[in-house]
């Protein structure tokens, strides 16, 4: 048995926290079903991140679009900040209240993955970045992780179904298993070259048996111009000074005329290690840091009941507008209906929490993964630091 819920079970409310089901039971028994406005926001971000990437919107809309509710949402891939509503639902509570658990699950994890991918992308600059972390996550949700790694800024993903989800080919090199079974790095690399389609880049894994610089030269001599890169995935127990290993490999390759061979590194990388190594590496494979990224801790709160502002203590009541400056990206949250004409920098403010579902009907098509990724990359270019 696979221990996951399918789409229909989610729609049937079978992954709902029990107190929401008990609330539904009570309200139905008492004949109470009021129109409410509920908003989703995060009060803070992990490790004091200055921004996060909103993701998981498409799955939320797939759950909400056939319900008799109105939905406003910030475009998926938008950079967000604490205390900014990202999703607002207005309708009778019994029509959507049971989905609070699922909706938060969609947003929290997807946004965490996309945010970490964006942080790794920022650290890597323009160097290639591939998601290698499918094995670190339950396989049933691995495609979701890969999708959000891609929209967050990864150039490629290793998982076939994840790649299909975003409309690209899967990316990968070769595993230690191939080299161990064939008994020799050069033999395995040559077999890869002989068998695998020519459009797939030839990247040889060089840390299985011998010293990395020795193996790098061996495979470079064997494949010549056909060798795109060598990958170093050296175990931590044998790594020592990883930078020095990379520098040695680079020196020896350049000295012998193999300057075209790139250095692809992987193994325990995160945004900070990428930043440290980007002056001596040419490409990065990131696994656990992205797949096990800390979630963005959204909550759902009722802020209006029967069109009257009402919220629990610690929350601001009433529906809101989320206004962003088109010049400096400063964001201001104001009561709905109040729209500041200009930012403190003089730039024009525009609403980013916009209607998407009206009475169960989708108003505009959802963006494609590529469009979302482009949106992320455009904002990332305007941010400073991590």
C-alpha cells in the first residue's frame, strides 16, 4: 500500500484536520452557514528570509474552481513578504472550510521549495542549476517538488514525471552504480557515449575509484571534444578541501588542452555553498536543500463574516488590497477599496491580489510553468542578496 491521498480523496475532505469536520457537523446541525471572507498569509519566513516565492496556486485553484466561491490570488511565482495576503476566498463557509488543511498544504510546501530553488538560483548566478533531490522525498509528491524547483529557478530536473509536468526533458549525468557495475570510470563513460542519444550532454562522474584529477584526465582523453563536463560528488569523508580538489582538476584539464570540459559539482550543496564555489565550478546539482526546504508557514484566517470585518485577536480584520510599486517593488497592504496613488519612490502602485475565480468559474487562464519561472527570474534580477 502507498500511503498517500489521491485527488478525489482530497476533494472528499479525507485529508482535513478533524476539528474542521467537527465544525462542519456542528454548523450543519444548527442550520448555520454564513458568508465569510478568509485570507491566507504568512507572519514570518524561515531563517529571516527577506522574501519568498509564492507557489502551489495552481493546485489550490484546481480544488476551488468548481465551488460557488470568489477567489482573489497573487500570481504564482510572485515574490511575497510577511503579513501580505496571498489568497482570499469569499463564500459560504461550508462550501470551502473543509479544504483549509489541503489548501495550506499546497501553498506551504510548494512555496518553500520554490523559494529555496530561487535562493540557489540567486547564488548560482547564470550557471546551470539542476534539481537532483527526488530521492529525498516521497515519490508520490516528487513531481510537485520538481515542478516548484523548476519554477523557482532550476534549469533542469532529474525526475521524468517532474520534467513532463513542466514541459522539459529530464536532466542527469550517470550514477555510481553504472561505474561500479562496469568496474571502470572510463569504460562506463564510453558506454554512456556509445548508447545514450547524442543530444544528451556527456558528463562523467569521476569520484568513484581514483583521484578526481586522474579520472578527469582519463575520461577527457577518452572522449576528447565530446566530453561536456566531469561531475564531482566526492563524499564528505573524503572531501577535505573541496575547493582545492576542484582547483586541481581545473588546472590539470587546462594544462593538457581540455579547457572546454566543465566542472559540475553536487553533494550536500545549498545556497551558501553554491555562492562559495561559483567562482571555480561551472554547474551545480542540488538535492536535499531544495526538496527538504523549510515550508513557508501560511495560515488561513476568517477576516469578515456576512460582509462585516471580524477577525481573531492578532489578525487585521476586513478584506484587503495588496499594492505593489512597479518601479521599486515596495508593497503596501491597505483596506480593500483604498488604493494609494503612488509609492514613496514616486512609482505607480498596482493591485497584485486580483480576482481569478468568480462563483466557481475561472476568469483567466493560469500561467504555464515556463511563464511562472520567467516571472520569478525577472524579480530575482531585481533583488539584492539572499
